[in-house]
C-alpha cells in the first residue's frame, strides 16, 4: 500500500501529533479544524517541535525543511478530493463524528480511505450511515499521545471493513516503525478498555481531591508497577475532560457495567474547569 497524502480532521493534541508523525514519514499532510486559529497554532507548535529536535541533533536541517514542506493548513473549501487517507481526530461524540464523515464522503474520491482515531466508539457505528463502498474502506486507526513518540497504533476492523485493508495498514505501519495491535470492534478496543480500571480503581482509592494520596498512588504504580506515568499524571496529560468522556462512552457501551463507571471526582474536575496541563491545573498544579 502506498500513502502519499493524508488529511487529518481535528487539530487538537491528538490531531497535531498524528499530523506531525505522518509528515515525518514523507507523507503530504493537510490539517483541518473547525477553528482556523487552532490549525495555525497547531502547525506553529509542530514546526517549533521540529526546530527543537533539530537543535538536539535528532533531525538534520534538510529533514526538518522537508517535514515543514509536507505540512499545510486546510479548510473545507480546499480539501484535496484525491487524498489517499482521511483520519478523523475530533471530540468523542458519535453524532458529530458521523456528520463530519457524511460531509467528507461528498468531497473525497471513492478510493479515499476513511479512518477514525476514536478511542472508544465502535467503528461500525461511525461507518453505518455511509455508502457500502465507503464502509468497506473505513477502519479505526487509534494512535496514542504523544503520537510522534508512542509506538503503538490500534488497527480496528469494522463490520464492513475489507480484510485486506487491515493487512495493508498493518504492514505499512510496521514498515514505518509503529507497533500494530489488530483489535476487535468493541468499545474501548484493547488499551482504553483495560485502562478504565487503571484510572477508575485509582480514583476509587483516592475517592476525593487529596494531592498527597494521588501522588502516593502515582508513585506506587510507577515504582512497583513499572508504569512510566501514574494515573493522575496521565489524566492531567491527556486532559481530564477527554478521559472522562472516554470513560462515559465505554461505560454506556457496556450497559453501565459498574467496573467501567466514571467517578464523581472526574466530573467535579471537569465542572470546575481544571482539566490538566492544558489549563495549567488538574489533579496537580502546573503554574
């Protein structure tokens, strides 16, 4: 399989990370968001990251210049219909995602492959409103934050996805140094299904906002469990609002199974606007 061009829809943390990684693979990347200012900020951030990596000797000046030439801002009016692959990386909301894919279906060529970076919504639910030909070329590609560094990518086969498409993506990602996990189309797939207990049990242990208890849980899981980050550190990095949204999605999909239930502390943090590093404060302070 040859991937020469990709459109990333959503210029938040995940979208910009995915865009950066693809540009580093000699793929032409368009980055689109409903907010043009967000796209500009994302591209400036990606380019600044490349400059820092060049200064550290990770990339040459020629490589960084090529990366920058491969990345451009886009909007709904200048999407290239012939793009090989579209990856949606927006809010975890089924209706909003479906509306985006239905709009893209009218713009992109029939050969364009559609994918979602959803962390919890079944792929078949996202594909079902599209024409059969498009459903057969629709799959899940779930990257992990930060996408340019984290090796794992979950490749998810929906009900209609052609088997050879899964095989082709598995091979392509492996050739480009990603580690592939082929997943069943079930809520949360592998990582986010298992991770609900990593976060949920930690929240139930702490039970209320107590920085010392949260730090203790983080330290124990890092020192004894071998995790690189504790659950509260990781929720702050991901965004407590995003983590809470994924937890709700998985919980609802499993008919309110208690082991997947969100915790009241998560909701309190979201309601207060303390969402983690992006707001300079979450479970911990980052001023």
